[in-house]
C-alpha cells in the first residue's frame, strides 16, 4: 500500500506544479462536510461515492417511490385498482420501515398519520 501512496503523492505534487488545481470550484473555501444522520455510519462512505456517481441510496429511492405512489393513488378512480395500489403502498412503507434504524416518520405522510391515530383511538 505504501507504493500506491507514493505514486498518488507524486502525481498530486506534479498536478500542483502544473497548475491543474488553480481553477477548481471552491478554491480557498473550507470543505463542507455533510453528515447523513439517516444513513448507518458504516455505509456513509459508500453512499457518498454513489451520490457522487449520480446514484441515490435505496432508502431514498424507496421513499421517492412511496411519494409517487401516494400521488398516483389520489388520481385513480377505479376502486379495485386503487386498492391494489394501496396494498403496494403499504408493502413499500413496511419494507422501508424495516430497512431503517430510525422508525418511519408519519409526518412525511399525513394521510397515514391521521388513519393511524384513528386506529389507536378505536383500539382503546
């Protein structure tokens, strides 16, 4: 590993001498580190690489699917099709909740928050 360090260091020094870093965006400003509290600590670096490559974490992709599915459900007139999409939505919410260390925040989905509160009140 020491040889790779020396090669990288030599190339960085050559790039500095050639002025390849002179016109970089953000030059002279401190680096802003963004903490991702919803991503497990051991996966943050991998997710950062994926983000820089234009990919998004599976949890965020699933959340986007849930939001899109909620919008779609509101436009469906056929009851059978709506029920099918609601079941799909419930499955995706369950799947998302199982993959997270933090519980799902129902404030993101107010239509479910009200229904949950009604069910808890009815159960008492």
